[in-house]
């Protein structure tokens, strides 16, 4: 009888640890899938940017430097996204992607400001449609980033809780990195107000 009780206890403990392992696998796959959704939207944006640059080239011949900056930043961000897609959640890959996306956002902001200053260009239907698609894609990227970060947070919490941490350490469930927007640090500073 004691042997049967011992076997039952061992089986219950084994099933408990198996359920922990399966939950960690599920959480990891959720955040990996969430990153794939970001990747889809990033690729869409990377495809739209050259079309926007090409559509504005004729109007912005003297803004060639801005157009070249946009293409260079787009290519850098595209390369960073490929590295991140190969290792979603890995700290170096996520940091590289965040930095490249920050640079791209900055130069895209410059391009959009230039486009705004040209009424003919702003009225161009192709440019207008591309701007609308890029804006829509940016919103989708933001939503996908939020879903990814939520799934990463849930995964990281799950792998750090006890006794999950034992299983996570034994089966190499690495910490996943959040994907945060890198913003211009100047924008984060509080504005100075003077009444003198």
C-alpha cells in the first residue's frame, strides 16, 4: 500500500511539472506569434516607404538628402527586423530593432513635415493614399507591439514564478525582451516655462 501511495505521489508531481512545462511552452509561443504580427506590419511599412519616396521624388528634387536618409533608415530597420524575427524576444535583437525603428520614425517625421509644406504634393492622390496607408500601418504596429509586450510580460512572469522558475531554468526558457518605442529624448524633457 505505501508503494502505491508513493507511485501516485510521484505521478501527481510529474503531471504537475509537465503542466508547468506545457504552460511555459504556450506562453512562449504566444509571444512569438505576437512578434510575427509586428513583423507583418513592419514589412508592410517597409514596402510602402519606397513607394512614398518614389512618389515624392519629382516634387522634392532639392530634398534629396531627406529622401536618401529615409531609404537608408528604412534599409537599416528592415535588416534589424530580420534579425529580430530570427530571435524574437532576444535582448540584443530587440534593442537593435528598437533603435533602428527610432531612427526610421525620426526621418519619416522629417519627410512628412516636408510633404506637408508642399500643397501640390499634399493634394497628389497617390501620395495622399500612401500617407494614409502608412498612418494606418503605424497604428497597426502600435497595437501589435502592445499585444506582443503583453504576451512577453505574461511569459516572463510565468517563467519567474516558483516553482515555474525551476522548470524554466532546467529547460532553458530564456527571458524575453519587451519591444518599446525609442523616442527622441528631447521630446521626453519637460518644456521650460518662464513668465518673466
